[in-house]
């Protein structure tokens, strides 16, 4: 029997709810047919937003949503997406599939989606092909309450009152699709652009600079050195590839046990990336005024056979659920520096939490992990220890523990072993446990939900829990994620 020890007296900091954020890009069927079906669709909707998707996102308390990209952000010109839909400019989405983008989903629609879901908007501005004036005017359009050309344009377009916008990204992947810039050049450009992104009235922007691609520590070093005093957040992008080969990333389903463990080992690299980038940030920001924003993360496989390769549509299995559990536990442990994360992406793209096809909707195994972990949002991280064993080069158990404002303790634990159950004894110090309940997500490593079988993988009650003398005993099934609530 393996040991988990939770110390309720070891209060390590607050787990920012925005760690459980998501990302929506004008890519494939994420926006159109995924989130937004327009006014003419027979699919149940409110102001064009799919009711089933909105309700599913409210259920997991989605805290923040990033938009409009991604690579699309740096070719997006916001004025094309406001005003009467029939007069909005049409363009070709050159990054993703070469399809026509009619701009029917723009600023007003995104803000309406966030209103319905109850999440904070995170807008990523165009630095790659845009101008300082364009980004400055977008901020003014969204947030200025007064007399100005942009405020008048917003009112003309049907929104008299300004919106509240906190999170603003200044460029995306400026080292790659966002302009192929050098860090020194981007850092100076960032300083210039952010200068003209004003705080209007009581709206205060949290400005996020473009950070590194995976292990590019030189980018973090130089951008923090030059621009660290001008930012509130620095982004980090890292995708999990089972093969490590961008030309052949492996299949989303039908994979071998070796591929399963290779994927988890690749996902576990996030621990090293967050640690090392945080160390560089500590050098220039010892007071932790700048948050690390992991605003693109998740698994990336070959697209499903027969689908547009530019749409990045992939199925989502229990393997993806284990990647999500492992990664979210890493972010929780680093909550002193990681203040937001946005899995890629929300619907129908990469490691999506939701899949749609016509009027059908599927909640993926990854969605259920976010359901199990939602009680960590804004809770206090507690010190924890877990006794692990190595399986195929990776520790088999991963754990987080937190206490919420009502005094309930939530433990999330994942058994990454695809073939063996794990009996566990969890001991709680510093607080007396009176009652414990549990929920579990489990299945074979390749199990998934599809439109014909939408409920094959889901959360059930964890049975066989015992509580005696402050010790909780239960079994983590093979390939499972568990949430315990101790009161």
C-alpha cells in the first residue's frame, strides 16, 4: 500500500483559478460550428452561441478564455470583425486550412460568449502584421468610457457601455508564426506596443509578453532583461508529442503501450520547463510581480484520417486525460509563479475538452479531468508527499492537495500505470477528517467517447473508501484520475 501525506498546516500559496483556463482560435471547427453557430442554425443557441457547449463550460467553471489566437492573432485585424455582419470583410485563413473567414465572430461575439460562460476574456493582440495604432484603438474600443472615435464606433455597433478587459497578450509566438523575431527585437517592440495600451477609467490591463517556445531559455533571459519591468505576465508554449517528430506525431487512437508512456514522459517535461524558466524570471523579478502564463499546452497528434490537415482535429482518449492530470498537478505545485494556463483548445481542435458534430456534442476524458480538478480554483495549495514507483521511466503517481475557503480539502491523484491498480493510504496532518467522498475517471488507456457512444468514459463515484484515525484508504485503478473531498 502506497503512502500519500497531506500537511494542512503547510500552506504554500493560492492556486490561481486561471490555471484552469482554455484557448479558442479561429482554427478548424473551434469557433464556427464548435462555439458559434450563428442566428440561422436550428441548433439550440443564445445570440449564436451553442447552449450545450456554454452549459458544459459553466459546469466546470471555465475561468478565462484566450482568443483569437494563436497564429491567427497576428493576421487578425479587429475592425474586420465588428459592425453589421453583411459588411464585414472576408479573408482567407492562411495559417489554418486556407478556408474563408467571414469574420462573423468578432469582438462583440467573443465578449458575449464570455458573458454567457461567466469567464474572463483574454484577448491576444496583433503585433506581427498589425500596428501600434491598431492595437491601441482596439483597447480603446473595448474599454474606454467617454467621448472618442472608438467609443463612438462601439456604441454605433450596439455596445454603449465598455467591457471589462483584464488580460491582453501583446503578440503571439513572435519567435515563429508571429514574425520570426529575435528576442531583442521583440522585447523592444513589446515595450513600444504596451506603452499605447492604456488603462481607461477603472479598467486595468494585465499585459502579457510573448515568452519562449518550450526550452528556449535564451528568449526568456533576453526578454526579461529588456522588458521585464514593463510586463505583468510572460507566456510559455509547450506541446506534448509522443514521437517528438513534428512530421509524424503519432495517432490519437490505436496507440501502443510504449506510445502511451512516451506521451506521459513528454508531458512530464513541463516540470523542467516551468522550473527553469521560473529560475530565469526570479533573476530579474525576485518579487514575483510577473506571472508565468502557459497559454498553449496539450497533446498534438496527427489529424484524424479524412479530415482537413489544417483543422487539427484529433480524438481524445484516457491517455489525454492522464496528460491533463499530470500537467495540472505540475501547475498547481508551481502556483507561486504560474498564474494562468490555457489548454489548446476548447472545441474540436487538438486536446479539446469538447467535440461537436452538427447538433451532437461529446465531453472528452480531458473535460472530465477539468471537472475533477475545478475545486482547486483559488484554493490554498497544501504541502503533499506521495510515495511513487517508476513505470517505463516515469513516476506512476501524481498528486495535488488544496483547501478551499470553506475548509474542505480536495486531493487529486492520478495513477499513470496503464496496467496495475494501486492501493493507497492517505494521511492528513494538521486537521481532523470527519468525512471523505470521492469521484473517479478511469478506463483503458485508449478509451474515448464519440458521437455514437458519448458516455463510454465518464466520472463515477469512487467506492471502497475507508476513513479511520485520520487515514483514508482507497484504490487508484489503473489509468485513473481521482478527486477526494475531505471535510
